[in-house]
C-alpha cells in the first residue's frame, strides 16, 4: 500500500471487511478526542468528528470518569462504612 495522507485513507484500506459489516451502525466507535477521529472496531470504518461531536464525547468521558472514581472510592479503604456514616450523621429524633 502506498503512503496516503489521513484524509485519503478510506475504510477499505484499513484492513478486514466482511459483507455482514455492510449493516454496521458504528454505534460504539473508539474516539480520539485529540485528533477528532472515530474508528469502528467492528467494520473498521474511520471518520472525522465535528466540533460538537468532540465536545459531546469529552462530556461523556468526563461523566464516565466521575462514576469510575466514585466507584473506586466506594470500594476503597478510605470510604466510610455504613456504621461510620450513621455515627457521623445521626438521625434527629422527632419530638
């Protein structure tokens, strides 16, 4: 294969392609937020994202990482146990 610029590289040049992949919806692509390039791991198609799509992907990744960090903290030794939380925040009895 001759050297091609990234713009000239078409999905047929990337590698394996199967007839079943003609129906691929490319719904879960790998996204490089630095270059703006998306790549479907199933059918091997590549495409460029718009600025809006990159912004949406950055927001998605930020929210995902917040969830991962919260889960890791909850499973770590630093997270308070339910009993520690109850002692720290006791319920106020109603008179």
